[in-house]
């Protein structure tokens, strides 16, 4: 394994760390905002379930990223490097702005931008890209509907209970729902970096003729995303936990449970969805249970615009990085 390959693996794991760092807010915002857990214990709880997610899910998403976005035949070190630079740069920009955007879509955008410069539109796997783009809309809508459904059902079931009793029950329930969401987050998001590292190894001839994800890649990717979650992207916690909608423990339970179910299904189908889009949609759905005005739609609009811009912006940064490297060679 050459020094270049080792450097690119390290860069991929750095992206994975940034993914956990950036998306930590998704896992902990509701449980911290409802004061069920302190920030320190919340990130530890989320990181644990991020790491052990590999015990519960297959590697369908890793295979989609590895073979279903760009043609494996055109992949080289420059494509991988540029894709990761585009994804990392966009993650840092949106973290600084406090916007809960998708690390997954930043990576996919980075791959698209590098592949276009390398070989043109023929290098793109349009079926995989179309499925991913469709889920930019499907994931938050699914999260919204599931969050709304859970909210309506639980508000009706506990309609005769006192607020104090409901709060007591769901402060404990949120520990379970936060764990389930973190499992879904680790199961879907860590696999995206696995796909990048595996396609790098495959294109370098280090995996033979079979595209497979080695165990050391699985463990290192889950370790990196868990470590990133431990450090936490605190700028985004406030946006997710309070700016979209004011939430109580029962609301947090509904949002996390709805988002977790959506992520479990998507991961089983091998769809690289945005965990950010899913949980944000679920929070909007739960906020709508009380009244539509409970959701701060102005903040939601700003978030949605960031979602739409993620793939083209990360693709543009990746293409620029590719051209700069090519000129500098």
C-alpha cells in the first residue's frame, strides 16, 4: 500500500470524523434541548451507538456509494482526493454557518464534481444519482410524516395524563429513541466513507477482482464517526434543538423514533439518505402537532435551501480542487 493510498485513507477518515462532528447535533439536539441528558453524556451515548451500528446493518449503502454514483473504472487518486476535499470543505462551511446540511450529499456532490472533470457526464451512474436526489425530498417528508404520526398517536394516548407524568415517562423513553436514532445514523453514514475507501482500494488493485468491504475498513469508519460525534458540532445543536421548533421530551421521543424508522428502512434498501434531512423533517412534523405556527418556517426555509445547494456546491469545490491539483502537477 503506497504512501498516497495511506494519505487518502487518512483523508477519508478525516471526512468521516467531520461527518460525526457535523451530524452530532442530529443525534443529540433533541435529548440535550429537552435536558434529558447533559451535552457530555449525550455525545457519549450517541457515539456508543454510532460505533456498534455495524453489528446491526449490512453494507448495502457502502456498495451503493462505491459502485452506484460514479463509474468505478474512472476512479483514481485525484478523483478520491478532490471528492473528499469538496465534501470536507462544504461540511466546514455549513458547520460555521450553523446549518444542518447533509454530509452524505456533500460526499456525493464531491464525487460527481471530480468525475465530471475527470471523464465527463459518461462517468456518472445516473440511476444511483437519481435515487439519491429523490431522497433529498423523500427523507424529510418521511421523517415529517412519521414524526407527525407518532406525535398524534402519543398525544391522543396520553390526553388524560398530567403533563408531569408524560414528561417523566418520555424523559426515560428519549434515552431509547436517541439510541435508536444514533444506530440509524451510524449504520447509514459510516457506510458512505466505507464506500469511498473500498473504491479507492479496488481501483488500486488491492482487493483483487471482487468489490468487498474489508472488516478493518468497517471498524475504522465506525470508530472515526463515533469519535467525531464525541466532539460534537455545537453550533448546529441550537439550530436543530430549539430554532426549528420548541420541543418537550415526548416531542423528542417522537422525532427520534420516526427518524430512526426511516433510517433503518433506507439502510436496509441501500439508499444513502441524509440523516440530517430525516431528523429535521421529523422535528418539523412533531412541531406541527401542536400548531403549524409552532414550527419556525423561516429557519426551515433557510435549512432547505442549504440542502438544495449541498450537491452542486460540494461538486463545484471538488471540481476546483481537481483542476488546481492538475495544474500544479
